[in-house]
């Protein structure tokens, strides 16, 4: 049987933590220097035009001709085909920073009609109040999702596992949103859908790792937690990488063959899946180790303070009188220490215990 090599992921915890903090901080600074996020009409005021075009016109052609007329990107979406008139209907979403939306609608209508490639059927105005309400709903939705995730992992594992998962998900979200702001990608409802999709994907990977850590803690009880975490992440590494690669292949095909908001959605998923895979390997499990060590140190501190206060009363229980060579000595009991195991011993012990469990199941 070939030996399984355990990769020491937790050995470089501080390096990867520092790298993540540096990347998030850099993206935040670059986003501010670029003037903030490039909000679409979903999160800012603007106008939505419904237009009709000839059969030979498509989304790409409309975007290339109408897009240069405006400062902000124009969202072009296909609505429905009309076989009777041999035409197509489209929705043009134009974001505006002007205070008077009615004036912006008139100016935009003149620019579009001057091209003489579409016929405007109607328009809808999106006020700043509506966009502000939508932004508020988005924040509430995202925070509600994170709270539900926290409660679920707390119920299934422990509180410090839940906190580690939430921090890892915030890490993924901040990097994804930072890239969007740095490169001034369109921040729309599609972006929120991408963020929530990435949160779900990354959470799935993280729970798989957490579940393996919990399982190995029950079988490798003589090993320290750092070895258990490294062994667990190594055991799930192939599954994590294969899942991420197959997902990226599907999303890459969408990115190269799609256009507009669908292509942007695919690009955001590519970034999110890549960052989520990194965080489930290097961030989430390392945070569990960090929080667990802090909890243990806190418990040890409480035990030491309690034993120090009652040292006079318990000294007789902690020592044993011995009589040797005519002399009386007081020898303190040696505290038991966990047995240290090598990586190969850990692997063999775990496999032996799994075989025993399988044999018991077969006998039953």
C-alpha cells in the first residue's frame, strides 16, 4: 500500500493570511481611486427603453452602436421575437447620474433615434428612490444569507467553525467585489446573483473540509489538531480541485460563447470559483485551527487560575508519599501528554479503524 503524503497547509498560515489581507486592501484602495463602483441602472437612477429592431440586428450589434453614445455601459437584453412583423424587441437600460431623470430620458431618446436603427416603443423611468430601495434590499438579502449560514454551521458543527466559514465567505466576497470595482465592471443585479452563487459554491467546499476534520478528530484523538487539519485538507484536496476544474470548464465555455450580461456573469463566477477554492484550502481550515487554539488556551488559563487558588487544599491529592532507602519523598504525579505520531502512523491508524468499522457493519 502506497503511503499518502500529507501536505502541511497550516505551516504557512501567516503567509496566506497576510497575502489575503494585502490583496483585499489593495483592491479596496484601487476601487476608491477609480471612483467607486460602476453601478448599473439596477442600483442607480436611469431609463429603460423598449425598442424594436430589424431581423438582422442582434444584441452585440446594438451594444456596439448605442454603447459609445453614453458615458456608462448600456445593458441590451433581447425580449421576444415577433414572427408577424419579422422584427425583434429589445430592452435598453441606461444608467444616469443626473438629478433630473426626465431630461436625461429626452436626451437619450434623441441620441438613439438619430442612429435610425431601432424604433422606440416606450420608456420607463427609474428614480433615485427606487434604486436606493433596491440597494437596501440587496444588503438585507446578503446579510440574511450570511446569518442563516452562520446558524446552520453552528448547529451542524460548533460556533468557531461557523465563524471561520463566515470569515472565509466574506474573504471571497470582498475579493470578487474588489476586482469588479478595480476594473470598473458593471455592478448590476447579475453581480449580486454571481456573489450569492459564489457564496454557495465556496460554502459547499468548506463544509466538505470541515466534515472531514470532524470525522478525523474522532479517530485521530491522539494527534494534535494541526496534524488533523493538514491530513483532512490533503484528503479532500483531489475532490476540491476536480470539482473546481470541471466547474471552471463549464463557466469558461459560457464566457467565450456568450455576450453581454451573461458573459459578465460567467467572468464573475470564474473569479469567485478560483478564490473560493483557495479560501477553502488555505483560509477556512486555518481559521478553525486558529480559533480552536485560542479556545484551548482560554480553557487552560481558567484551569491554571483555579488550580492556583486551591493549591493548598489539593496538594495532598496531587502528590504521593513514597518511602525509599529510609527517606521520605514527595513525588508529584506526571501529567499525561498526547502521544505524538508521524504522518504515516496517523494514516495507518485511521485506515485500521475504518476497516474495523466496516467489518462490524458487515457482521451486523
